[in-house]
C-alpha cells in the first residue's frame, strides 16, 4: 500500500519504519522538518493515489481536530482517515460524521506497544465500518505482532479507542499492584533482595507478565529506584475509563484507586510511584523525573 502518516514522534516514527520494512510505501509528515518526508499536508495528500489512506498519530484533542479539519478539505470521496492516537471515543464519532459528510471514511485505532512496537509489533484495536477496515487491513497486518493475536475489529466507530482506553485502565491497576508489592517488600528487614524476588516471579507464577519483566529491568538499572522521584503522570485514558464507568454504573474500584494514587504522587515523593514511573519509562519511553541532585535515568 501507499500510506500517508501524520505525526512521526516516538511511536509514529517507529510505525513508519515497521511499515516500510513490510514493503509498504509511507509518506510521513511531521512539524519537525528533520523527520518529515514532505513539507505539509497538501504535499502529503498529493503524493498519494486515490483512494488514499492517511493515518494520524498526533496528540488527542485540539491537535487531532486541527488535522482532521485540514484533511477534510484536502481529501476526496472514497479516501479514508485512520486516527491511531489516543483520542476519546466520543471525538471519534464526531470526526466520523464530519468526514462522512464529504464522503471520506474514518477508522479509529487504539495502538499499544510503546517503544517496543518496532520490533515486537503493535496491538491494534480498531473501530469502524467493515469496508473501511478491509481497505486498511494490509497496514494492520504489517503493524500487528506475528501470530494469531494482537489485532481486533472491536466494533463500530469509537470501539477501538474505547477498547484501548479500558486496556490502559487495566494497565494502571496492574502497575499499581506491582508497585504496592514492591514497596511492602522494601519495607521489611527480613527480605534482603527484593529485586531477585521480583525476578523469581517471572517463571511459574500466576502474576508473571511483560510488566513484571519490565519491572525487573527497571530494578536492574536502579535496584532501589533511588534515582527517581515518586511522581507519575496520567495520560488521560485512566480518567476517561473512570468517567465511563460512572456513566455506565460499572464498579471499577482497583482502576479508580490506581488513578487516584497517581494524583497522590504529585503531593509527596511516593515510593510506589517510583516503580510506576520506572515501568512507564521501560515500556513506553515516557519521561521520568530525577530526584533533585541526581541525573535522569
């Protein structure tokens, strides 16, 4: 396929490379001219043959809306826009309606994989009409991990981002559980090697996971996480998950508590948040805050 890709940051740039390795032609645009293949969206659209597919990887909210607005004036009936950022599912419904008025298709794609996606593939949760999904399927096949799993057509427009939002809510709770266990182990004098306890859990236990592997990697880099400040941001999906749960009267005590724990991290230097900050850096390359007087890791 010949694909336009807007947003060549940490994930977008790696996605461009993975698609090119799979034999697809990718025309990328980014505000940073050193990353961009073209000078603007007009040139990007002009470099594609119809029916065009343009994949958007920019921050949710205003930046995504601005790109959708511009593409609506540049694309033609039969073209398709894929929003692969972390947009709120209610925005997807609005964007689909806006583009449909011009005969342009819309697919929302929740993408997970972080900085590891280039080599391991990206988990994809997509929403939209079957005909639009089918048109983009070769791109999904190239981005997903090898094997049976890692891709799902979750439902109609908005379903992909809603599924990714819930995925991130679960991720919040899992990281919080590992962080709480780590802090408790560190607090007990009789446990002399917390890092190796975590490492031992990687085989034969019901709590083994990729997040556990990443936790061990973080502890190998900084055994007691002394170089980190106990501060962890929330990316927005955790809040949206809790809001959706309230709207649907679905109890989410663990996910809600993990979100509030991140808020608490901004008040004190939380030991648990050191682990969560370390995990977010390991799997997604998210920035961490060094303790005052120490270099960043």
